[in-house]
């Protein structure tokens, strides 16, 4: 296993302290994280994975058969990075097979094994574990946290949402390896509060939230692997939490990171970290601990994917049913209530078109998924689609959102995947848009634009995944001259610099198109045009 720290032979004259780099009390030099060695310009060979280690990991005693021929080159690349370091990051697009990489890495390491993922993805990890390994998947559910027995054959799987309830048991377990799946989910850096003592001193107390729990467990583990498709969901500052979980203490505090890499400044009320600074240095440091898989490396193993944007003119929109009274009430409340009502009004204007489009696809024996962004709209669509599907022989309809129990959503996903068609799944993107396999879908309708650029990638990634056999058409439905077009404005604040550090080509392209656009209508049009043209770069 790679050493977590190395020592600099000397510090360049006039050199500055770097986040995660501090003076060693027992040495005149600096104690330097391995990933920062190039910044201080001293010679330390970067650790490389032992020859044949990847092959052994894919054919070890806990792996069913030999996966060396089954695993794709980009998966072997990710596994090699993970095996070479005590803490590594794998940034790969949705559907790239990160779960198999995580399972192979866990099977190759010693000690108790832990996977932390989103609640909706626990079932996927359990299924993949049973399919590819001899490890026994053990789900840590609910809010009860009994003592966990350390077993060399078990893979413990828990959720970010309930991690805080298991922190004591998992700290006592001392996992030998932790797989942080969808690690971008923890983007908020606050995990402690300052308590002023009677003598004037300050004591920091943990908040008891998911990040506090994750940091406590991370410090008890020797090996850590972070998996994500969207490492920078909104701003560069979102990176710090991921880096600190995979490489505890090596990137300094959030304030250190924000001041150096996020254009941190004091604005009179407090500190803001909303930009990007010292980008070459940040990218250099990241290059030593992460591997980035490009979309084209995955696409070559997938059927063709197509995209289209349908812009409904006013004449093509239906009258929003029962929204007049709701809009009047929400306008009186103002603020978020009125904004939400306008979004729902825009969504309801598309119902007739979406119903006709879905019915046509079901009659052609297709498998269809409809994503919306609000639970209320999901419930309305569910009623409408159940009525429409009754006209199609043998058609099944499922619906679910964040209020649907996770176990029920797991059953829905399995039933949908097993159904040959015609069938329909309608849900909210937040509930179904990450960590879930919905491949072999023929038609995916996005009826409301995601609020952030990472959602575009994540939602589409449900339908374009390794193992897929059918080509898919992803269709964005937008009602002209409604709040739909204004949602694109929200992307403008978050897109700059995200693509540069995250190496996200889609984010860079969208940012380039939207940059300098004056009107929200123009921004929306250009964004939608770009979404439809991305198909030229990736199937």
C-alpha cells in the first residue's frame, strides 16, 4: 500500500505553505502529502501498481470466475489507480462500470469492507456483489446500529442518508477499505460547530450529520476509493469534501482550500469561495490521485444514443388544468411558492403532448421512462399515464418519487428491467436520476430541465450504461415562453470553471455557449441547442 505521506528533502527558498502541507515538528523540512510533491518540486517516485495486480484483483478468490477479459480497459485503468494509492478518486461518466471497479477493489483488499452509497443504489450494489463476487452483501438499514461483526467474507453496504446512525458501530468495525460511491452527494463542508467555553477558549463539536459521520469513519480506514460521475456539481468548492474524505488531512481545512483554489475573499460579512484560482496547481495535484475516464471511452462499448429537443409553441401547449386558482394563491404568497407554481404551470402545459408521445411509443412495444422534477407533477402524470396505458394490451406502468419507500423503488426497478415491453416508468429525476440502472430503455422523456449541469449528465446516464443492448432516444420537452426557459439562467452562475477542473467536456461546452448571453430566453435556446448537438460528440 502506498504511504500516505512523504517528506520533502528541502523547501524552495521563499516557498509558501500549501493547503494540506504543514511543518513537521521533528524535522526542519515540511511534511508533504504525496499528491503535492510536484508543487514543492522534490524528487519522489510516484507509486505505480505492481505488475499483474489488476489481473489478480479481477481473478482473486472472492471474484466469481475471471473478470480480466470481461472488464473494459477504462475499468482496469480505474482499478489500477485505486490499487496504487491509499486514497484514490475515479471520475467516470454514468454507466462506465464504476460498481464493478469498486467491488474488485474491495475484494482485493484485506480487512472489513464498506460501501457507502445513496439509499436508492443499495439494491444495485447488492445485486452486482452477488453476480460478480463471493462476498456476502450485508445491508445496514434503518436507524438501529447494533455491533457489527467483522467478517472476511462480508461486504457491508449502507447509505449516505442513514450513515450518522451507524457511525459508532462502523468506527468500532474499523473498515480496511471504504468505497465512497456518488461521493459528490456530500458537497456541504460544514461538519462542526464552535462552542465558546467559560474560560474563553473554543471547542469544536461535531454536528452529527452525514459528513461528520463519514469523516470519523474515514479516519479509521486504511484504503479509500471515491467514485463519482460529477465531481464538481456546481462550484469548485464542492471538491473539498470529496478530497478530505478520500485523503483525510491532506488538503487542509475547507477555508485553506477555498482561499487558495476557490478565489476566497472576505466580502465584509464573511468569506466567499465562489470562483477558481491557482487552477494549474489544483489540476496538477489532482492528477496524482484521480483517474478521469472520458465519455468516448465508454461510448465505444454502447449502442448509439440520440438526443432531441422538442420546443412546444403556444399553439401546441394544452391549457394548464386547474392551475389558475393555484397561481393566484401562490402569487399572493410570493417568493418560492410563486416560482414553484410557475414551474408546475409550465409542466402542466406539456401533458397532452407527453401523453400522446408516450401512448405512441407504448403501442410500438417500447420501454419508456418519463422524468419530471416535482413530486406533484409525477403524481399527476401517473394518473394520466395509467389511464392512457389501459388502451395498450399488456402494458405495465410504475411510478415513484422521493416519497416512495426505497424498497418499493427497488422492486419497481427490477420489474421494469425484467419487462420486455411495452411498459412505462414515471418518476422524479432526483429519486431515479443517480446510481440506478435503467438501461435498455427505448425512449426517455425529460419533461423539466434539470437545475444544474451535473443533472443533465446523471439523468441521461441511467439509460446509457455498460450491458445495454438497445439504442435509446433522450427527448427534452420544453414549453416556450414559460418558466422552463428561465430555469436555464440558474446554470449561468454555476458553470464557469466547472468543466476546466472537472474535465467535463459537456459542462465546458454549455458554459461556452451560455457565456455572454444577455436574455434568459436566449440562454435557454442556446442551452437546448447545445444539448441536442452533444449527440455529435457521443452516441
